[in-house]
């Protein structure tokens, strides 16, 4: 850059170079999301169940129901850890931990089975345990059906049921009524992973922008991109755009190449996904600049941002019931871009919903947050325009402009005389 007032493009390029070269923030902008895209997805590419720990509720209290529970206890795939008198007691046991689901044998189960009346068992999974809920919903059907059909066939054989009837029972096992609490698509990879990546992108960029601006605020003179952004709205946009572009490109990478590689549903509705990604990038960039401006020279931005990102997964409202949180926590969750972004991205990218059908309320929420954070960031930075470090940078810029004008107005001989390089004639 020559000794002149920096252009908007100069400020844009300076900020972009700092994003990819400043050691304080380059790992966040260049490597973190790429690393997470493999580190986080890979363990969930094979969604195979290991074993299922359950608490059984016998509402039938018949020889068949008791036999079914005994055979479940002997199964290597299904562990009956407890027996409860009713569903309320079973829910209390599940809340205490140690079990993944409640198996309910309904009343008249034996009678309906003997009379060939269609019947069902009920399996209630715990929505608070994300992975266990996925195992309960997806992995329970196979081992449970095998044990149940075997128990029913043995019971009917003891009661003299003909062999042809037993064959029909074996081929027509009772249905399972699954009650998913939150994970309505019955999968971890295609449901929870997209939600978590929304929080990861939000966390990484909030930390990265915070670290970069923190480094700038600690310098003897603010970099010209920051000093001019405090005084000029166009220069604020020039400083802001590199953050937004990087956030948008990394969101596209996750929803595109990364999810395609790992087999995650994505881009089911391309226009809606692009719209959500753009507004989400706007919201998190605005929030990050606002937080960085508020923190200014606080050295612990990463230590604050990263641990507080973990509750955002549950505050999104998709994996844990909102009604379990106090009202102040619910209000706080509405201020996080990840809350509407998770719902919007799941519906647009993973499920293919259109903006007009489903996504618009989430998109409007995101856009409102972005506008509030953006306005706050501009106003907060304006307050620092008269900082000593900011004034020092502006003085240097003005001196450079004045020197450039002098160089243009004076002849080489006059300029040399002033600088002492040419002796008097």
C-alpha cells in the first residue's frame, strides 16, 4: 500500500490476509472446521447397536409376559437392568441413569397373542442421551423381535397350539411402537451431527474473530483496517466482509463436500440451504464482531467461548426438551444464532423443506439477530474511535497523505534541500 488513504479494497485485503496468516486466529479460520469435519463425523458413519439396557414394565402380569422378561434378561443384546411396577417408576429409574429405554408390555398382551389379535410392545427412549436414544430407536428392533417371537412361540407350544399356527406367529411378530422424544428422524449421523456442526461453526468463528480483534486491540497502534472501521461505515463493511465470506464458505464446505463424503443428507433444497447458510453466516459474524468489540483487550475469549458452546447443543431445542429449562435460559437461547439455525438447516438441507413452507420463521429469527448484532458491533466500535492507539494510526495516515502531497508539489531539488541531501547553491 502506498502512502495514501487506504481504500476499501486495501482494508478488505488486509483483514483477509490477517485471517489466514495471523497466528492468533489462523488455526480457527484455516484448519479447525476442516479438522472437525473428519474428527467428529467419522465415529458415527457406522450406526450399529452394541447392546440395550432397559427397565421393563409388566402391565400384563401373565406367564407370557414373565417368560418374555426372563428371556430378555438372558439375551446378550438386551439387558433388563430393572423391573418397575409402572411407567412412572420406570421413568424415575431412567432419569437416574444406567438404562437407555423403557420396555412396556401392555395389558392383555398374552390374551391378544393367543387369540391372534394384533398387539404391540412399547419402547420409550430417553431423549436426553443422544447416542443411547439412537441405539434404542434404531438398534432395538432386531434383538427384541428375535427374543419376543421366540418367547411367544415357546409359550404357545406349551399350550398345544398347532405347528402351522406357530409358523404364522414366528413370521408375524408383535409390532414395536417406538416413542422418539426429540430425534424424530431416528438417526444420529443425519440428525445430531448437522445440529452440532452449526454450533461448531458458530464457536470457531466467534473465537477466531475474537482472537484477531483482541490482537489488534493490544497493538501500539490499531491496524488501519480497524481504525478506519471505527470512523467509516464503508470501511467497517470492508473489514467485516472477509469474516462473513470465510464463514459462508466453510458452511458450504460442511453442508457440501464434508457431508457428502460422510453420507449425511444435505442440500436437499439448494436455494433454501444457500439462504440459511448466508443468513447464518451474517448472524454469527455480526455476533462475533460484537463480542470481540465488547471484550476488547480481554485475553480469555477462547476460554469463555469454547466451554459455553457445549450447552448450545441442548439449547437448540432439538435434542433436549425446552420445557426442562428455566424461563431465563429459554430467553437466552433465543439470542443464540445456533438456535434458529439448527432448526432451519435441518429442515432445508437435511429434509428438503422450502423457505415458504417451513424455514421462513427460523430465517426471520436469524436475520433479526444478525441485524441487532451488526448494529451493536458498529456502535460499540465507534466508541473506540478516540482511543490513543486509534488516533495514532489516523495521524500516521494523515502524515503519509501530507508527505505524498509534498512530494508531488516540490521539485526534486527543493525536496532534496528540505531533506538536507542537496547543499545550498
